[in-house]
């Protein structure tokens, strides 16, 4: 993890990409559903090809978008719309992506799928600077029984607050996240960074120690440990330039 990055990188999850819409009502719907599933699979192949190559071209996303639109035209469901919204975001069409996410949330779907879509929409909102709306969605997910990783919602809230330099509030979110998941290293790292920014070196040092115990080669924690040690040395008069 790079300690100097200012980009908000949140937990963007895609379990709905692996699922298929609920059962159709009659033979016509069954045929449409089957056709939609085929287009969906083609869309996922383009996704897979893009993720496995270093090609910077947007062409795979554009092809995937065409396939998922054909799936939606055949059999519209919230999962397919959420995939479309994600592709639009990857293609930098943010306004359309937000609109399609909103449409997907209006359709009926399994509670866990809806929670995942809400998470991804909130991540998008955070990345485009709509922090208050994103924070509200993550707050709701924290207590949503259908959302299986509340620690991720807490981390995402904390990360937004960290980027806003509201370190005290961020600390509270990260603490709650690691209470739910003690080995959540990202939450511990940003807890340490928040504490360091608040000059709470004791808390920062304790978290760094825990991180390096769990993952000795953690790049960000190693950098922060060296920074804390240097600051403590200066505070103790060990790093001063003494001249006669």
C-alpha cells in the first residue's frame, strides 16, 4: 500500500456479477432470460479479458457494455443494470453510471445483491466527491443484515473522513471496523495513519506494531514505523544537530 496516495480507494465489490436473475414466469420469459444470460456471459468474458491484459484501450469495456445492454433488452434485472453502471463508470461516463445505479436500486432483487449494489454506488459517489451521500449509504449498510461485511462499510466511511482530514472521526470508524474484523490490515493501517496525523504517536505505534506482526513486510506500516521512530528521536533530543 502506498502511503502517499490521495486517491480514495474503497472496497468496490462485485458478487452480483456472478449471479443470475430470478426465475422467469413463463416460457417466453424463460427464453428471454436464457438469451440474456448468454449476453451476460459474453459481457463477463470481455471483463475477464480486460482484467488479464495490460491493454489500456477502452474497447473491451465498450464491447462488454454492448453485450450487457443486449442482456437488459432481453430480460432487465437489477444485477444487469448494476453491471452496466459499473461499465459506464469504467468508461468515465459518470452521470450515466449514477443514473443506471439508481435505476438498478428501484428494481426488486435479493437483499444481499441490493446491498452489494448500494456499496458499489456509494464507492462511485465517494470517488466523484459526493461524500455526504456516500457516507449516508455506508452508514445504512453498517446495520444492514443483508450486507455481509459491515467492517467494509465502516472502513469506507473512515477512508472518506481520512481524505477530508477529519482524523478524529476517521479513528472512530476504523476502530469499529477492527472490532468486527481484528485482522483487517487496511483498517489498522489507516487507523495508524489517522493517529499519526493527530500526533497520537502511542496509538499509531501500537497499530504499526500489530500490522507488522500480522504482515512483516507491510510497506506502508514499515514506512510509518520509520517515520514515528524518527519523530520520537527528535522529540527526545536524539536527532538534533548539536554543535559546539
